[in-house]
C-alpha cells in the first residue's frame, strides 16, 4: 500500500482451498535443478474481470477445488528429501513436494472502489494488495507455496490474485493454472491439463554442464563478502495498442514486437553514452525444443542468455536487430547445458554453488509467450468475460531490474510491458519522451510519478 493513502483493499477472510478429489497417498513431485535455481524469486499475478453472473465467490471456490484435483503439486508442501551422493552416502538433499492434500491459502478481500476507478488510479504498491503472498517459513510442512486471493469491487468486478514461490513453477505454468480454472468454471474440457513430470528436465545420459551466464552470477555471489546494498524497487505497466506497436515496428526495422519493445526499454533504461552494454533475456523453451515439452509442462522451463557488447547509441533498429540475431542463435543444446550446470551445483549438493539472483543484478528482459497468455481465460461462455487486464510481477528482482513483455487485452500486435526497476529509474521511464512517442497507457505507477 502507498504510504499516506487510505487503504482501499480490506482482507475479509483467510482459509484453505483443497482439491475435490483426494491425492493418491505417497505421491510426490520432485523439483528440477532449474526449479531450485529460482529459490530467491516469487511470482505474483492479478487477473481482472468485469462483473458477470457466475463470477461469485462461492462458484469460484467450487471450481477452484475442481481444478486443484488436476494439480496435486499445487496443494502439497515442500519437503527436503535425502539423496544418495556418488559415494553412496546420504549427505545430499533436494526439494520435493509431498502431494498430501494440505491445500493452498485462500484469501477473500474487498476493494472499496470500482474496477475502472482502480485501473485509473491504483499504484504499483496497491495492486499487490490484490495478490496476497506469504514468505517461506522455517517449517515448510505448514507453509503453502501458493496463495489465491479473490477480491470483489464495488461494481461487482472481481480480481483473481495468484502468488507462487518461483521454485515451484514459472510464469507459463502459473498462467495455465488460471486458464485451467476458467475451463473448470465453465464445465469445459481443460485445454492444457498439467504435465507433472519433473524428470523431463533431468540431465541427459552424457551431460555437458556449461553456462557462462550462471557461472558469472555464481562467481559474483561467491566473491561478495558483504550483503548487497538494497535498492528500493518500484513497478509500472505500459499498455501499447495494436497501432502503437505497429508504429514501433516500422521504426525498429525487421523485428518482432518483443525485439522492438526490449530494445526500446533497454535503450531508455540504460545510459547510451556509456557505450557497449549487456542485457540478459529470458524465453520459454517448451515449444523451442526438437522434441517439445508438453505446453502444459508444470515447472520452470525458461532459458536465460545474454546479448553482449551492444552499442545502445547506434539506434533502435540496430539494437533490435542484435537482440533478434542473438535470440535466433539460441540452441536447444544451450538450454540443456545450462540445466545440467545447475544440476551439478544445485542447493543440497556437496559442491553446491552460492545461491544467486536469476533476475538481476544486470537488467533482464523476459518474453511471456502469447499462446500461454492470450487473455484466453473466460470464466463464462462469452468473450465479455475475458480478463479486462492482467498483471505479472516477479518479486526478488534486484540491481538494474526486470522488463516483462507480454500480450495485452486488445487484439493484434498489442502488448504490455511491466517494469520493475529502481525507484528513480521508474520515474524516469514513465516520463521518457522516446517511450511516450508510442502513446502507451501507463498503469500502476508509483504514487507521485508523472506519466508521459
């Protein structure tokens, strides 16, 4: 909540939601090495829906229980499982989820305003009042890695907030949970039933562990003798219409919307006068593999790589072209080598590397897949009950910050960009003339920040 401002969201109740069908006793879901690497981060999503006859708390709770029957790993609890090391000892461990029907945390809340008023005036801090989260405690057997918050607005609109420890799943998996929930709510077949098979990302028979990016992050973490200075981070959301993105693409040359928006924000966030700069990019690998993972693979499946030594003063089209060139060169082998590098050094192993930030300290830009998002989560059998807006955030971002590029509610090339950056940088970006040229609508900016 923004300091000095009357709180507009009231928490009314906190309960537990359980699945309609009990889980088979003894079922577990081991986490992959890529899952383990995300331990410092947390996902928070908010889906906004306008008032509709079936969007009532009681019906939403019923359909939530139904969809949770498909997701035993969501209602379980994290547990440290001993693992034999190469010498046959038991000194190593890994995280597994005990699928024990413990349920997820369910919060009911009330927003004392209408949805339109909220979208027009809420700050970045206020928006997170709609996605309750609880930090991991010492006893993970009683901690729910997932929280769902149902918030009713004065006009009958509803916000569905979902928060999750990133160690459990990535943004694609989190979005597909809500999509599956909407299918269950409409009594329809679940389009993307979850594929819960963590061994799909086990190392290959002849592994080749290698990741220059993660190695450098790990080395920096190991060399640090003091806790890093904490910089206060803020967020803002930029919504670009179809026409705005097409105008940007005409300036960016032969580029995709992601390439162009990544280049635009990179050049405005960084200082072009500094010359060559690096950017870390994240992409979903599910559909990019020779033998693709099922689209509903549950877990983490993003690959992170760097664009290095780009002259940000060379112009938007050249920066976008370099982002595209490097992205097109990403190989499936690169992904597997990074996964195998993480497997050798994951927490719980004797040779474990120091924990490091995946998002930060360098600027990171991540593409949220359009097919996963697609605003295709209607809770009624009509397009009028598609989300009016969706926000995604990644908590635990440090350093230069994070830029998320994702679809927008409008059709066509429309996109939205959610930035999480140091306070002063967010203020600068919100009033940046080069970004304002494309006439984005700025939502959920910090209090007092001028837009455009």
